[in-house]
């Protein structure tokens, strides 16, 4: 969010609570009287402007409206990006058409370049109030760091040695297949390509470059999915967009509005086809492992090496004797509980099993997320059950935005030792 390092001005100030910089303070409180929103006086054509100090390619802008009063005032506000200080001289990214109280709307700017972001209400006298403006982008000059570099890719098949899956994330937008910069499958039914980002991200936009030397029509109808599930090779995850072919523009950008996920998949459904991608660029920010800031407890401790906090120390060593894993006694219904200190929307939980011994002990353990401390959190809603217990294995559970403060892992209905070598919890504040 490059807005956080910018400087904001506005056409006027309603009161001291309505400073222009309140819209870029990182606080999303929608109550004006909390001092977290900007506000102008009621003037004709009010405006708010952000100077980013240098030029950026802007992928998305998210605007949070006032929630305690008067959300309709933002109706028709125009968002512009460019390098001109003249408010109406820059390119339009979007126009506010929905004014639900306290709502956050995301506008896809498709890489518009500029140093200035402005929001104005044209053609009428109005108060302009903004409770947060977030601007996602990368510097216009210098290295452009994209998420996919050095990540893992796979596809349904590979046409030949020139069409390996990783060519689509090599940083090269060359649209000629024979330049070795594009991926290509065979003529498969429902062909697919998938990228593993290795941890969950909040995705603002995805840019796809099509082949141009031949056969661009093959990509028509390709569907872009984002999520944390590998069911159906990731193609059951939520949809960010569908390719609608424009032969005049081989590079298309899709606004994903902060969709969350570890896996990006592109599939052509319902027909036999070759799937060719000359570049896939994914813009976003990583979700945080919120477990590290939490406090862990467990039913008992086997010895000094098996402390509950070892599962959230950031160390994935799977040898218990290294002091990086938890371990209970041989208890009935053993449990381990994490207090995140505040509520989060949880997208995924990643559990690392012990590798030096006894990996089968984790078989059937259940993972719960919720707000209740009753029964040590074991009555909270279920996120998943551990079925894979290979030595040192890492298993990812998709919680689909379950909200809660407590994460509990327990082995039900038997006596067992419970050992966890790492628990990672990815999410955003609820």
C-alpha cells in the first residue's frame, strides 16, 4: 500500500478531525469522530489528492466510505491517476457508484502510471469524506518485483520442450512461442496451468499475456481461479475473471479485489484445447502468519523440550530433540490451543508434523477456529481433520475466512501423545 508513504491535501478542511492525511493513516475506522477520516467543507467540486513522491504503476485503489453518517455523499466521486497536478488532467481509474455505509470498494487501475491520485466529486456542492484510501502498485522505474518469480508451476501436460509451465513466470512478455518464453499444454480436455505462491496472498490483479505468433483464439474463455484448495487441481477455487479475447490487445489485466489464496490456476473448461500463456503476472501482498504473535498452551508437557510455544516459533525443524516441537503426555483427548489475542479471518492453517519419530500419532487430529474457550476450544467450528501423517509432512487446511480468536488442535477419543513441529495461521484482522 504505497499510499502510506505519501502526502495528502484536499480542497478544504471541515474540522481538525477531518485532516486529509487521515485517509492514509492505515486505520479503517468508519466513524468520522474517531479521527480516522478526512472531510472537506461543503464546496462545489470538492477534491482530495495524494502525492506518492514518485511515479508508480497502480494496479488497484481501495476506498473506504464513512459509516456513521452520510455515505451517499461519495456517490459519483471520480478517481484519477497521473502525473499532472491539474485535478481533471489525469486518467480515470474508476467512479464510485455504490455508497453503502462503511463499505470498502476496490477499483482496478490496470497499471495506470502516475505520481498523483485524486478523488473529486464533479458538478455539485458536496462534502467529500474518505475514511481510508489504499493504493497498490509498483515503482514505474527500476526492477518490477512480481510474486511469481522462482515459484512453483505445473500444467496438465507439456506440448514440447519449449512449452514448460515455468515459462509463464519468467518475467519475459515475448509473445512468440518459439522464443522459449511461453508455456503450452497438449490438446487436452479442460487443460489447466497452476502457480503455487507457497503461502497465501491477497491478490489485487493478475495480468495475462497471450501468444501472438499463432492461434491467439485458443485462450478464449479461459477462467482464472484463486484460492487455497487443490481440489480439481485448484480449478474449484473462486473465480477472479474470464478471458474475453481482444486480438488487438494480447495483454489483459484482471482486477481480483483482494481475493485471498496460495494457488492461481488458469483453465479452459468444457472443450479440448491447447493452453498457451506467454506471461502471468500476479500483484498482491502476503497474508501474515498471525500465529507468531499469539500465546500457546496445551493439556500437558512431556518434558522441557516439548513446550507449547515451540509450535509458533517460526522453526520448521521436524526433529523433536532440536527443541522446535511441542509434545504432550500420553493423555486422553490431548489438545493444543493458540490464543491470537484478537479476532482474525483465517484463510489457511499449515501444520508441520514430527519427522524423527511417531508421525502416526497425529492421525485424525481435528483443527478448530472460533471465539469460545469452553472445553479448550474443542467445541469451536471445524476447519479440517489431519489425514496425512507422513514423517515431517506439511499439511495445509483451507478455512475459507473462518473468523475467531482461538485455534485448537486435538486428538479425539483416544489416549495419545500430541506433537506439533510448527503451526502457521494466515489471515487478516476480522
